[in-house]
């Protein structure tokens, strides 16, 4: 049986939600900067993003987190743009 793909939203820091596509605990979406290639990521913990689960656009450096449904690394609920961490926080 093929993997089921389903629509989810990308929630930007500013502006209107946009469409993304998910399958299992993975999602693909276009960055706010309109980068030609999609960003791809998998869900993390219900408590929020970590360094390993944060997705950074290589073109504009916006950051995203794929939010799970009901459990850590569960199926995709939505993709959220998140505020970038300061340089001091990145060093910790």
C-alpha cells in the first residue's frame, strides 16, 4: 500500500497560513522566501524544537519546526516558522 499524503498548514511568523504536504512524520513545504526547492523535515518532541529538529532554510535562514500530533515524533499536525535563536543560544 502506498504512503498516504495529506495536506497540513505552514504557519508563518507573519502573514497567512499556507499549504504543505505530509506523509507519516515527514513534511515538505516552500519557504517564505519562495526558494525553488522545498524544505523537508520530520516531527520532533511535543515540547518543541531542538537543534536537531529545527529546519533552517539555506537561502534565507528562516527556521521551522514540524509539529507532531499526540506524541513525540508522531504524525504531522502542522509546520511552524519559529524565531531564530541568538548566537549566544546557539553556542550553548
